C-alpha cells in the first residue's frame, strides 16, 4: 500500500474542451498540452507499467510536438538504473514499485531527454503493479506517479481497482491530471 508520507496530494480538476463538432467534453490531455504550450514548458515521460501509453496519449493531441520531448519505457529495473539514474540502493531495498523510484524516474527522464543540454521542464513517470496478481509484495493496482519540475520531485500514490488494462488506462488518466495540477500551481521553479 502506498505510504502517504512519500506523496503529494494533487487535486482532481476537470476542465472542458470543445470537440470538432463544437460540443463541450472533458479532455484533460488537450488541456494539459495547451497549458504546457501557453507556459512554454516541455515535458518528458518515463514509463514502466504503462509501457508507452502515457506518451501515446500526449501525442494524440495535435501540436503536442511543441512541448513533448519524448518518452522512455524502462520496464526493467536495470534500465531504470542505467537510463534514468534511479539509485541502485533504492531499487535493491524497495524494488521498482516505490515512491522514491517514481520520483527519481521523473527527475532522470528530464535529463535523459535534454535537448542542447537543456533539461525538459517537467518530468512524469509511472511505476506499479498492473496485475493480474501481486508482484514484489504489492497488490495489483499499487501505482506511483512521479513528478518533477524545477528542483522539486513528488510522488502520487494510487491504489487502483480493475483488470490489467483498466489499471494501466487509469494510471495514464491520473498522470495527466497530476501533471495538470502541478502546472496549475506553478511549483518549484
């Protein structure tokens, strides 16, 4: 179960966007891309349990190429260590499903996907257990979303219900909402 002491509580805010037909519908991803664009911020994504779904959701939005640096799928712990600079001792003690791993993944991907030695402004990561069963002593649905901006890093702990596909899809949705909330509050420059 996620430890609340290792996390930050970010509000779930629902905004609305117009569809091509002019109808209003909630599209948190379109809003996130718009907010990043307006603020001239770039984002980098590190994924484990979502396996590329989060960056795919971001680039679904036209114009995302202005703000999305890219994504890394580091499903294996050795890749978390070597590519994203996740501390070996954290992985050895806690395993890949931990708040500190999520935070370090979010920080690491900002540097890994630097352009001209300029880190991405925002990093987001996903790590957890999609199921169907438990893994490493964690029940299916145990998820951490890592966030990094400026000099700060945070983890959002989740305990989700559903099958493997539902847990992965809900993780993507929650990651989008978490980044939107982080951007909205203008933390840690």
